[in-house]
């Protein structure tokens, strides 16, 4: 910590900082710039408390037979991994009917299910009994399931977030001459309302894959490329959706290797780490090509169509005008979405390859994940969590953009969370985020008086649109002819915002000055 | 948005998230009162015995408050039938709208608490200390546990108490006295501080020549009398006074509640048990006590085997005796700057020696003491310990696994914030009180701030919790279920005893 403090420029024109100099003022997380162990602990414990409180709410598919929802899927995977050998997890057998929530995530998710199953089995075995436990719901089993998510979050995402913030300030990623509050930054990453609602409300384990990704990002920033490769491989092996970030990692690491003495040797070293990690995770399936293909087929459910529900991406939004599903076959649709996705992330990719920089890396993570969210195959609403992660890492550089994006992301999941009966939690967590985003005395990054009248008017317009959409969805019965009219309106609104973001952040990434690029930094260090 | 409002708003978000948590029978009691006061005529409020679970046993102003709370519910329509139904129902099966309505009513009436806290903090404290006191008050974990999980309206009542204290500190004695009258007409547990208020107001407000003094005395008497008349008058008119008083003071209850509040009587009971055990072993013939002390049921008088029996009168005299130092001080030299300390001490005495005390009553002095905790390092040290003990002693209120992480996290966050706040407040050489403080206290780690004794005591607290949660079930299984609770009571009682002695010393010291 001492090092961080020494590197930081003195903060002056900032109210909280002035108060810091006052003798006897309490240095609470919202009124100090420094991240000391007690402040970090306070922020982390508060973030944990919010998660525990959200987990009191209902989960997806609560009390809705015969298929239930994501909660039942996770419970079912625990049941399967506990009672069948690893080789049969992805195979249709009498014990493991794949039609009923068959496992469709990579092996690390299966191992995680097994670990949790062993814990739950010790105290409540009937909730995981083979076949007979389908749709098992009880107060105690809900509690235990919730605690497995909480502990995963605490073990993976929290350390990664603290590590990232520490590295961010140690390496001075944001650049010099900027006044920044480290506890606020940590709170923005940890109190991500979308992530909290999906993981601890709706019920998923995104905290694990996103936590590994966050750890990998921090490792990249701290120049520990091997750890980064290993951690990111783990993230991919937990949820294949982590591939949204793959081009960013690939281009950044490759770009850096190309600037070293022996580029081919460096690339090979990283390649070995990746292959080694993958081999370790896939070990039970490596005995034959068939078994690997069996798993891979489960991971790519192309038959489920290009999009699900009303997701605010390109295919779903434009399908109102162009009926993509009718015009193209699944095969050509796959190809089309692949091409558009690549085209969308190509600028950011090229930029990182040519001039890899720390800040550019964070922007390219955002741009890559957004291009996947907008154009790739089989996207659902919850995938917005992936672009949100790098956006939260840019909270100090683009505070308003981040705040607005968070709000749009929440809005895009609003119908989903309403279906899960999480409206109360949604409102409370959204307000909490707003309050912490604007701490008392005003954080410099969020100070409203910096904005011009035009910008203020734009924000007011956007906010009122969103409030109207929220209320209309709750109170207004859509006409029978268009039962999903309001969902579609929410989708259009969010899609327009997301597209605007992507364009802006792509431009921003290209405009980043070359002097901050990694190559120059290395020369300086030498 | 000022800092006080911001803190309150953040707390309100947490309170909203607490809506689905466990609620005790107090939830049903308050719901029933809402139904009772809106359905029955005033004359029958205190005589209605249709629901044996929850007879109205708060003073009339609280009953009026419940009547007002029922008004928006009847106006809104929605589910008035479920909310305002006289028939008793289980708190865990309350329909969602009822739950949300009642929970939010607690959160909204907390505005009184915010108002009082902000008023006090802004008038009394230097800006640097304000933030810390506001955090201690508005984010009090004990208040969250009792009001927003267990379910009561303490925030609103303590808000009135704080308002009264802030008036007194500013020298506005009439307003202070009036607020206190409102408070005891809302919840008579606050009556404990009445002797102190009487002495203080008599000496501080009713001063001047004999003519001026008696004029002031009559003014105060008239003001307080008016509050009481407004509260009790209607019941007097309907000839219900006897009934009201018998509901308010049910001395048929035992000395201790089902879960022993951590006070003096815990030691008395334990001593009795030990003595009777020893004497039995030595061959003496001792009649075994008929009722268990842990019963705490109505009409169940607690019996001691060896030590003298305790009656309500004895506890009353003991409370007055324990309070006498601050009464004498207030009589000799009534000073507004000491009133908060004195009132807190009076409530501590009531808590330590009172009849049938609930563990929740420790809020009555931990909340006012937060105001003076920033005065100097010694006060801060004492408050750090007291507030943790007070909150921890409320843990047994929430016994379900679901709330376990919530209560632990609430206490942990509170402790860390206190730690950050106090150590940054007192890191400078000289505190405003003029006391020389330990310069390296902040860098010294925890020991520098709370001292060796405090550290060992708090570690012991952790040990008690670990015993109750892990070791006890492991060793004894489901046998002796009262042992962990007893351990918490005894251990917290030791901390409370220390706090009582410490407060007494402070009062004796400063003249």
C-alpha cells in the first residue's frame, strides 16, 4: 500500500481530500482517497451484505414446474455430477436425461457443481438424490444453494476485484495528474447491481467466470502474463461466454510478445500455459476424440436459435424489420453472425496488436465484449454482464458513461427480473448503486457541474425515458395483438444506447495517445 | 443531499432489502394493534381480549400512532382485509402487501430519527466529528436488527428521545420536557429516566426568584399535564383508566425474560444456582425451585433456592439507588452539557437492575451514548466495547440460519466503521477534550485503541459465539440447548456491568 501512496499525485481540488487534511475527520470509504485494509474490508463486507440481502428474494423458476429455471438447472447439475461418473456428465444416459437441463457449460462448471454437491450432500442429501430430487425446493435447500453462490463470489470475485484495484493504482493505469478515490472504485466493481441481481437473485455463478477474467486482467496489468493466460483459460473453462474477451486478451498479449526479442518463443510459452490449463481441466475427456466432441457439441447449442427472448442486440432488434430467422438457415446465420462479430471487433483488435497499452487493453475488453453481445450467435439478456465488467473497470476514466451503461444494462434485464419476482431487490439495489455512485460532497468524477447544459438535457431525456419505460412495463397492459410491445420498446431503447456506447468507446480507444502505449512504457522503465 | 440524508438513504435501501427477512411475533402484535385501533371504538382498545396473543400494552399515544398508521391503509384500499383483520395470524404467513406496508411504515417513521440525529449532529459537533456520529446513529446495527428484522418502532421513539436531548442541550427546557412527556406517553419503558428529568428540570428550568420559579414550575407542569391529558384523558372519560394501567404494568411477569437480558440479575441467578448446587452437595436440604427462570411466562414468579426473593419493589428501589449519584449531581449543578450522559446513565441503571428487562432496552442508552462517544478517547473506547456488546446481546433474537450472515455482517461492518472512525478521529495529538491521547494509537493496531483488556474481552466474545455455533452442537448435540444462550447472557452481562461502572465513574469524576 505504501508504494501506491507514494506514486499517487497529491489530491488538491477535491472536497473529500480537503477534509482528509482536517484533524479528526473520519476516513470512511466514501470520504477518503486511499484504500487501506480497513477501508477495503468495509467496502467488501458491505458488498457481501448486499448480496446476502438480495439472496433472500426468490430465484428463477421458483415453484413453477415442470421445467423450473436456472436454479433447478444448477441443482440438477449438482445431482448429476454427484451421482454419475465424469465420463457420463455430457452423455444422454438413463440417469442423465439431457433433455432435462443437460449440462451445457465446460467441465470447470461441472467440477464446481460437484464441489458444491459434496458440501450440500453432507447436510441435506435428499435435495440431491438421483432422479427423485427433480424440482426439489425447500427453505433449507434454498439457503444452502444461495450460500454456495455467496462463497464462490467471496472466494473468486472479491479477491480478484481487490487485486485489480491494487494493481490499477500500483501501475498507475489511469495516468498521472488525476484525482481518484480508490475505495469508490472498488465499490463500483463490487457493487455491480446487475451482477448481484443475476447471481444472487436470478441464480447463476457468473461471479466465478467473471472473477477469473478479472484476475486475468489484473495479472495482465501487473505484467504477469503466465498467470493471466492460466486464469483466463479457467474463465473460458467455466463459461464459454468468456470467449467474448478472447480477442482482447489475444491481441494484447500477442502485441506485447511481438515487441519482445524472441516473439515466437514468447508466444509458444504462453501457448503452453493455455494448453496445459485446458488439458488439466479436460483430463477426464481426453481419452478419445469422440468424448471431446461430445462435450463440445453440448457447449454450442446452435439449434436454440440466434437469440432468446428480447435481448437488446443487433439481431433481435432488427428482426422486427428483417425476419432473419426466416430468410437464412441456421448454418448461414452462424456464418453471418461470425463475420459481423469479427468485423465489429476488428478495429479494436488491430489497435491493440499494433500498440498494446494498459488503458487500451481495458477499452478493447469493453469493445470486444460489446461486439459479441451485439452480433454473436445465441445471446441472452444476461450476457450484458460481460461488457459490464470492463465498463466497471473504466469507472474512473468514464464515470458518467459507466453509470449510464449500468443503468441501461439493468433496464435491459428488467423484464427478466420482474418475471423472477425480484422487483423489490431491483429497486433497492439500483437506488443503492445510484447513492454510492454519487457520494456526499460529490466525487470529482461524478460532479454534475462539469457538464454542459446540452449534456444535462440529454441525460435528463434518457432518464425520463427509462422511468416511463419502467412504469409502463409495470402498470400498462399491452394490446392483445402485440403482447410483447413494451419488452420490444425497452429493447430498442437499450440497443440504441449500446450501439452509441460501442461507437464511442471504439473511437476513444483509437484516440488514446501513443505515449501511453506499453512499448514506450517499457523503454521508460529500462 | 447532505451527508445525513445520504447515510439515511443508504440505510433505507438496506431496510427495503430486509423486508423479506424473519419477523418475530411483535410483527403480528403491531399488525393486530393496527386492526384493533381502526376497528374498535376507543373505549374498547384496552379492554378487548379477543386476541390473547397481543393485548394492547403500550401507552395511548402509541395507540393513536397505530391508528394513524392504519389510515393510509384504509384509504389505499388494496388489501385492507388482510392488514386490518382482527383475527390473529402467523407473522411468517403475512401476505406480501401487508409485509411491505408494515416494514415500510417502520422505515418511513425513522424520518423522526433522521431529523433528530441531523439536528443534534449539526448543532453540537464540529464538522469533522459529525460524520462519525451520524454513522453511529443512522447505521446502528442493533437498531436495524430490532426494528427492521425483529420488528418494532424504536427508531421513531428514540428519535423523540434524541429530540428531547437536543432541546435540553440547547437550554430549551420546556420543549425538552414536552418531548419527553410525549415519549413516555408512547412507550412507558422510558419512564426510567423520569426522576432524572424531574430533578434536572426542577433545578435548571424552574430557577430564579420564588415567583419566577413557581411560574416556570406551573408552566412546565401545565405543558406536561396537557400531554398526559391528551393521551389518557379519553380513557379516563370512558372509565378505562384501571384497565389501561393494569395493561401497562403487568407485574405478574417474572424477573427475567425467556432469554436473560445481560444485566445484574444474571449474576444473581447464577450465584443462586451455584450456591444451591454446592449446598445440596454438602448435604443441606434445599427445596428445589418450582419454576425455571428461563420460563419468563406471565404469572410465573421466579423462585430462588438460597438467595432472598426479589420483588418488583426491590428492583425499583435498587434502580433509584443506583441512579442517585446522577440525581444528586443534577440537583447540585444542573448543566446542559452533561444531560446526555446523565440520561444514558439513568437508562443503564434501569437496564441493569430493572424488573423483567428485555435485551432490546440496551438501545435506550447505546444510542444517546453515541453522541458523546467522540468527546474524548476514553469515551470512544468505552463506546466501541459497549456498542459491540449491546448488538451482540441481540443476536439470540434472530435464531434462524437465514439471518445468521446478516447479523454477523451488520456487526462486523459496524465494528470496522467504528474502528476507522475512532482511530482517524483520535490520531492527532490532543483531542478537543484536552486529554492527551496516544499519538501512535492509529498505527499501533487494535490494541493501541481499545487496550489489552478490551481486546481480550472481544476475543472472548468471538469465543462465546464459536462455542455456541460450532463446538456446542458438536459436543452436546441437541442437549442443553439453553447453555449457549446462558453463556451469551453471562458474558454480555459482564460487559454491561463494566459499562455501568465506567459510566458511574465518569459521572462522579466530572462535576
